[in-house]
C-alpha cells in the first residue's frame, strides 16, 4: 500500500512600502493577528502559546472546492520560539494539524520592505496538497490585507515617504558598521591565532592552550556575526 506524503513547505512574500519596524510590530503581535488577517481567529493559551484557526477566502475556485468538503479550516497551536533582533521577524513552532515550524522575516527592499512567510513540517492528518492550497490562500489573504493596512493613504506610484528613506539609510549605516566591526574581530583573532601557533612551535607544544583559545575567539566572532544578521 502506497504511503501518502504529508510533508509540506511553502514560502510566500509581499512588498510593503513601510518601515521594517512598523510591519514587525504588527506581525509579532500574534494575539492581534485577527484584527488584520481575514479568516484568522486567535485564542491566547498563556505565555507564548496561541491557538490559531485559519479559513482561506472561499472566492478562490480551488479553495471553494475544499470548503464544500470541509477541508479548508485549519487548527494550529503556535509557540513563539524567538523574536529576531533588529525587527527582523519571529520564529515559531507549530502543532495541531501540522507538526513543524514557521517564521515571518523581513528584508529591506527598494523604498520598502519585503515581508516573507515560511512554513515547513508534516501533517498529522489529511491530504498535504489540499492543506497547502488552503493554507497558502489564507496566508496570501493576510498579506494582502496587511499591505492594504500599512500602505493606507499612500498613492500608488508616489515617491516614498522621506521618513522611510531616512530609516533605510540609517539601517544601511548600522549594517556597514557591524560588518566592519566583525571583520576587525576576525583579523584580530586570526593574528592572535597565528602568533599562538608560532609560540607553540617555539615552545615544543606549550602553546597548544593558546591556539585553542584563539580558535575559540574565531568561533565566537562567527557566532556574533550570525546573531547580528538575525
């Protein structure tokens, strides 16, 4: 008997002409998702856990068929694992209809921000293809309304708000400083590593502890860069 594949993975994105910190505040407030996401009902369970029910818009033909069969409603329990630093999104664990993970993350684009939603995992029951069709329709409906909400009052094709451009320039400058500081750490650690290796050669191995310490510094510098990148 053929085993049904229940693994799912999807990635959707939308461009919004607003600041990254603005969209991040909305997306990370899971209790408030139902205020802007159509078909989304949220019940706080305490702490960082939430029960989330999703219903995709029935106007899409493929979704309308699923709705008639009662396959469109999705029930998930979401746990916040990590709020990314510098307003770069949120990482989530999921249980219920799906056992897996999801995340919202934001990338600065030209005159705005690209909001991304990624989900991956394995269904606990049901058909993966049908579930994914319904889920992506629900996510895209939420993204469309999020864009409409945050771009309200802005004329399509108009120049970006000066505040947005100022914010992006400041973010680029901060990123450049972080990269320069990280590069300086790597150079310093590499120099100390090399000096420790020479001392070990001269001392017949007595510098092995120094070499290990310098290698640890290299690892620490790399980890620091990863944290800064979000």
